C-alpha cells in the first residue's frame, strides 16, 4: 500500500457498491492508526489529501481503485450501530490503493474519517467495535471540479494535470485538451492515479473534456469554458464552474434511512 504501512485493522461489516453499480452488499473495512502518511497515497494527491473533506481519505481495494480510475471517487459511509454511530455518517475520498492480501477489507479509512462516523463522544468506543456500515455516492457540496497543473509541467508543450474534486459515482477513463480556437482534441496519457499528461499541448487557452464512466455507460463530459489560460502555470489550480454528478443508477438498491 502506497500510504504508510503501520496501521491498525478493525474489521466490520459494510455495505459497498464496489463495482460502481451494485446493491448494498456486505463488506469489511479497517482504519489507519495515524493520518500522517496521507500525502503519500498512490493517487498522487500529495498534501491535498489532507484537505479534501478534511482528510477523510481512504485506501481502496483493486476492484475499486481500478488502476487509478477510481481515484477521487467520493463515498458516504456510516455504521448501523445507532448506540455509537450517527445516521448521517461521513464522506470519504479514495486517495490510495489497498492491496494487502492478508485481509478481506474493501477500504482502509483515515483515523479521523473512521471516528467521524461516531456520535459525539463515542469515537473511542467506535474504534473498539465490529460495526455494520453502508456507503453511497456523495457529492462535493460547494466545490466544483478543479484542475491542478503539476509542478513539473514545462510550458508550452508538456503539461501534466491532476483532477480534483471529482463528484458523482464515476471513473475517468480519458482526458483530452483542445485549443480554444481549434477543432482538434489532443488525447492525454494516464500517467498514474489522478495524473494525466501530454507533450503535445496546444498553444493558447485550453478547453478540457473527460470520458466518464458511470456503471456500464461512458460519455464525454465537457468543461465548456477556458479552464486553462494561455499562460498556465505549473503548480497552479484552476477551478471550473461545473461538477460531475453522474450516478450509476441501474438496478442499484438505495440504502434505507441514509441522511445525505
């Protein structure tokens, strides 16, 4: 696992839509003993992992991580022990891969995310319980999709971007860029995690579009704006005015009594 190695396992039953569109099935999860290693997650968020949902991050198994396509996926989880856990639950974001074969957990949560499921004053009790959880897709309230240009990008031709605050229940399968006055899209390569790059970036202001999969369907999602200025800067973050809200409905069964 790319995050830190030393963590405590607390197994519990959970309800997970691990394949993006399944019913609320039973699963297991664990928690990290400390959150100090969050910035080293395999998705490549770095220090941003400490900021997204207040560091409520999670490492996910291979079937959820999906070679980095599952990075940034947002889930709302809760435990069903009403004596210890709130009905509201908490949001988590996939920032790392969980590939430990010695257990059958689907998620390993950051310590603060795990505790956040508890009722006030019950977080230490929660850490010592085997608990039943559910998860459903969540949204980034008040936060639109954003793009960070990686610090090692070299204007004007080589650009590597990191996709931030990806909403909905989706995987990003492809990214393309196009000059604002052009009609030809340039495909970017999936570098790792949430990072995509190209050495053939068009000159001038850039538009971006994604190939987004929700369940079994895939479609283009456009940022219909000049998301990257002509003089984009390595390390800068550029906010869009839109958000991905696709949900893989299919025959998914809603988790009863969940307060979103």
